[in-house]
C-alpha cells in the first residue's frame, strides 16, 4: 500500500514541479524506489541484498560523470533540489521509525528441501 501511495505521489505531484519535467519525475521515482528498498526489509531476510544495494547507493558519495550509465544519489538530490545530508537523515529516521514500530516487512522465506 505504501509503495502504491509513493508511486502515485510521484506520478501526480505538481507540488515539486515534476508534472512537466519527465527527468525530474524519473529521478523522483528512482529515489523513492531506493528509499522503499532500503527501509522496507529486515537485513536477515531474502531481500537483504536489495536493502544493502539501496543503502550503498544512498550513502555513496560517488559523483555523476557524463556518459555514465547510472545516476548517483548525489546527482538525483542535486536535480531534485534536495540536500543529500538532510535527505539521508530523513531516510534513516524513516528506517528507524519503521523498525521500531514493526512496519518493516519480512520477505517470504523459501523452504529448502
């Protein structure tokens, strides 16, 4: 449910100026996906790799180079007019809140035979 609300917010939001700028809309969707992946799963679940990858991307200080095939966190923040440090703090606060309040999903476990 939260994921659908987040996607809906990006798709329909004019508040952040995304409606007329497809690149900003894409960058916002990339950031939201990373935040959900990082905050949604416990480390010991099957989704741990996804969580670690999202966390590595969020905490990377790698700069975007022209011609690079992927966007960096710093590039996304810059183009969405977000402060990377403030954004990271907000993401950590969200993760801590979700963990403390039991709002973190556990991935389905596969029985091995």
